[in-house]
DNA sequence: CTTACGGCCTGGGTGC
DNA sequence: TGCACCCAGGCCGTAA
C-alpha cells in the first residue's frame, strides 16, 4: 500500500532517470480511473518530463511543452492500494492490469499497473495544480514539533483518524499510523486533545523516525508494492504491529490486538498502548 | 468548521 | 471444482 515512504521511494527512482526525457507516445487500456483520458492522450505526447515530485501520497510528473506553445502541466498520480509505476524495457512482459504505457525517447517505457484500479490519474495545468493540492495538510517530514503539537492538541477526533486525515498531515496511511502509535505508546482511540505534551512529542518523534526508517528500507511491500524498478521494499520486516495480530509485542510480549478504529483495521499492543477509560461512542 | 460514518471502487483470497 | 462473500485503504458525500 503506497503511503509516504513508498511514494517517496518511487519518486526518487523516477527522479534518477526521467527528468529530461520526452514522452513520445501514450497508450491506454482501461481508463475508468483516469479523470480525463482524452486529455492525456491529446496533451502528453511530445511533452518533456522536467521534474518528479511527491506531495503526500501523490506523485507529480511535471511536463514541459517543447516550444512553450501551451502552458506547462503536471501528471498527477495517486497509486491507491495497488498502483505501480515502473520504468522498463518495452519488450519486458506486460503484467496483467497494466493500463497506461508512456513511450520514452530513450527507448524505455513507463508503465502504470493497478490490479484494483483504486488509483487515480489526471493531467492538470500548472496554475490549477495549487488549488488541487493546496487543501492537504503539511508534510509530516517537514512540519516542526511546535506546529505538530498545536495541530493535534486542538482536535477532539481519535488520534488514529487524525493521523490518517490527509488534510491534517499528508502522506500517512494505515501502516505508518499504526507503527507510529505503537512506537509512541499511544492507543489509536485516544483523542488528540487528550494527549499530554510529552505524548505529543513522542508521537512527533515516532512518526518521523518510522517514516525516515521506512524510506531508508525503500518502503513496505505487503501485497503489491514495488519501486520504480520493480523491486520489493524491506520495511515490512521491521513492522512491529501492522498485520501482527496475536503475535508478541516486541516491547512487552503481550499479544498484539487488532480492532476497528476510525473505520480502519488497527493494530496495537493492549499493554503498551493503554486504552482511554471511556470510549467516545456516546449518542 | 469539526467529527463520525457509510458507501464505493475492484478482484484476490478464503471457506464452504 | 465452483461460488458467494469478505476485505483491503483512500476518499468523498452526508448528517449532526
């Protein structure tokens, strides 16, 4: 499941080989996950890739028109759960569920594969890009501790929901929310406003450490994730709670539990991460 | 504005 | 062997 570390790994991989390349041709398979497929077929061929960026879980491929004829634009890609963006030889076998092919001017091909098609793709003019991405929260790797704390302590939602909310912080998904809360020893059902300053500082630290370590390990490969060269990540081997239900807590040995919190499957240690006394299921 | 929740996208895996 | 169904995670719409 591509979250911040996986998208960052892909972005770095693409950044190493795509900028400067021209896209010669576009081929589309199924297009129901593309906002305006005709626009991509019409506007992308001939464009030069100028930069690769990550914004939360979004990947941005900046496109420069050759003669400056039309304005610049960006290809906005969200990988959803199972999206893969891989650069390869055009003669390499085409995996099932591959729906977008970009032919590059160096003889390679950029392919988008997505079993579930929960991903999204669209092309946007540079000037409207800001409107589209501006509503997202700060990047958890860029936010200061002070801002992080003031952001969360004013909120009465469950901390798990807040970490998953892309308008609060951008880039954290279910895996890294659970791993961060375990490290910080905070129960996912705690409310943001109930967290003590020390707990908020621990959480800030935990989120950043987990994300940095996951990037270093090139992401978590649970089911479908691979980087831009098709290689698996390694951070799944360092997960402490995610998908470890019933296994022993690495810290205290108690069996890891799984429960639905904020509508999501959540993994935590019932001993290290103390549940709040009254649950907020009032009505 | 904030929060909670249900539904939707799709197909692999599971269990009968 | 076949089939129904559960479920993954992000996101959006709705309601209070």
